[in-house]
C-alpha cells in the first residue's frame, strides 16, 4: 500500500481510539462500566451492532464456505430471515431478560436457580466462548500479512521478530485497550462510530464489485457451471453437497429459536434505557444487517468468478501461486524443500476453463485441484506419508482461508486498497473487543465476584474487570500462537461452543418463561450438553488415528 492508503487507515483508527479514551469522562460507577449506565437508545445500539456483525473471521468463514458450496444453500438459509424479524418484534427473550434487571447472565441464573449453578454455568460459558474466539486474532493476523504482503519476520536493532505474533499482539492490545478505557461505555461509543464509517465503505465496495465484474457475462455463467447435484444457484439441486447441506439449514432454524438467549447478558444486550428500546434495537439491527449480508455475498461471488472465469485466468494464477508460496513459508521449514515446492506450484500452467465446452466443475475436480494435488504429493515426499497428510490438511485449510486477502489485493486499486484495509481493521476492533468483553463480564461478575466474601469498592470492582480482560487477552494470545486450526472455521467454532450450547437452551428459555424448571434439572441439562460437546471434540480430533 502507498502513503495515501496508510493515511486512510491510520487517521480513522486513531480517531476511534481517541473516542474510547474520551469516553472515560462519562464513567461514574460500575453500572456505567458494565452497561453504559443503561442510557443507550435504539439507534446507537443498532448502528454499533453493524460494526459487531462485520468481522474478519466472519467474512473469511463466509468465503471459505461459499467458495465450495455456492449460494443455492443460501436460498434455504434466507428463509430464516423473517424468523429473526418476528422474534425481534416479539422481543423474544431480550424483553423478558431486561425485565429481570440483571446486569449479567449469572445474576439472572442465581435469581432463577442458585449461586452454585451461577458459578458453574458462567465458568462453562466463558470457557466455551474463549475457546471458540481465541483463533480470531490469528485469522486477522494472517489476513493482514497476506493482504499487505508483509514478510514473515522483521528485525529491530538486530533482533528478529515474527510478524504474525506482533500483529496478534497489536490486535489484542487495541481491543483490550478500548475495554480498559471505559468498558461498555467505550464499546458503545466506538462501535457506533465504526458502524457509521462502515456504511459508506460497504456501499463503495458493493458499487465497485458490480462495476468490475459483469453479472450476466461472468458471474452468472461461473455460478451455473457446476455438475449435477452440486449447483451453486439452484436450491433444488444440492443432493451431492458434502460439507454443507440442507441439514445445516434445519439446524440453523432450530438454533435461531432455541438459543435466542444463550449469549445474552453482556455488552449492549443490557445497555438500552428500557426493555422496549432493547427490543427495537434488535429489530433495527436485523434490517441493517442486510447491508452487511450484501457485501458478504458480493465479495464471495467476486472471488469465485476471479478464480474460475477464463477472463481472469492470469490473475487467478497469481492468486493461487502467491497463496501457495506464503503458506509454504509457514509449513515447509527446509529452505531447499520450500524453494522446490514453490517451483513445482509455479510450473503448473494457467488454468483456462471454457464454460460450455469443458466439463463442469465439482468439489472434487475444479481449477484448484492441480494445485492441491501437487502440494499433497510434494508434502508427502518431504515429510513421509503420515506427517505429509497432516501438513497437507493444514495447507488446504490455509489455502481456502487466505483466498480473501490475496484476491482482494489482486483486485483493488490504490485508494480502494486502503479503504478495504480500513474496513477490515474496524471490523477486527469492533468484534475482538466485544467478544473479549463478553467473556470478561461473565467471568468477573458471575465467577470471581461470587467467590469474594468482602464486597469490593467501585474502583476495585472496575480494576478487577480490567485485570480479567487482560488475562483473557493473554489466553487469546497463547491460543492464537499454538492452536493448529485444521478445519473449517464454522466447524471449529461450532465444536467449541457445543460444550455450552449443548445444554444451555432449556436452562435459559424455560428459566425465562417457565416456573417448572428446577436447579437439579438445570445442572443435568448443562452437564449432559458439556459431556456431549467434549465427546464431539475428542472424536473429531482423534477420528483418523484412534477412533476409526
């Protein structure tokens, strides 16, 4: 990026951080730090929720899924849209939770069940949430390294620093810094400002992508060029989809209803000035979220078209070669083997696919297949059969995850390059600080505070929240450093959250709307779900060499 691009990124980010610092003057007590004094209106919350909904991990996961499955499945998923609007109009769970006047999830659980259950449930939810979100900084760091074409290492005063770890540290420092500045007060203000910045940026990129690619001559032909049973646009031709299919849609509908209250109780979910404003904020957020959905869809179809249409074959080769080269820098340690790997990938000719003349593409045979096959052969030669297969699984995962950064770098001109980088930086900040703070509130309010016998002063209370936030940041840093993520992002997140979501649905729904649930039943539900979640994680991680 040039100087103009860097200025486009740096100036707004400094402004957002200054607003977070400025928000400190409005802190008068613990309630302001936890729930922004409950003075927020519907528009502030709904605009801030747009920034929260737009995330690097969400966009990367979206492209990762739809690059392989297209948008026929999305037809069925969009049928759940009215469901969200109806639940928003009814205030399902959110209205009832606000009526309890609880400042956190655990406070409600103690009121409804008892203190022991509050501590157990809150600890389980926090652990699940932290495990699911700890890869966020790693995915963001890889995105920026690939998008900005940064080196793997750099030197300061002769000391070698890994770029990946430095970017992860910067991501977490910015997010935790905003949390420590003002808690929910800082998050509401900064997220609202980021949401107002993101709207025109989203419109800019929607217009650019529709101008850059021909909808009728490029996008639609590529989407139609699939074998029977794996259609990218026909919702009735999905019988051969393997990884994401109609079962996912059914599960999504069930989850939308059954887990409406599972993640409530942190951030803006308690910040509105009354239950009605909270309900209206959720409803407005559903409508405003459609803007983000349009951006996600267009970015995904743009990348699919770029990498599969013959008009973009030379650019597609550059993207595939650059991704393979950068992934090899992570996976192939020997310099000679790495050079040989890059040479073999670059030797693969440009993949020119003529729609209507060549055989339609499929999940098993497409324009990525020659790259993946050659990479698999090379990695087995370097590492042996078993280790080579493990390395290839990492290669394939990173290859698909990093298409977003490399493809957008290939497409965007100067100026727009900086704007897209700014959009991603704002998406990273708003998502990281919100999710870290969610776990922070739950741990502090519902695990740490009930165990402290002597009441803390407001100053001590806020300091405890800040220390827990820093501790969670350290956990995320360690997780991003050592976690080897080998699967789809959505699969990883689902597995990690299952230990909480497996049993929390009945506890929350019937806790809010029924008088018949008992503490023993709540414990039984959570323990059963937790054990099922742990079993799923164990089987998924050890299927090949142990279970099967």
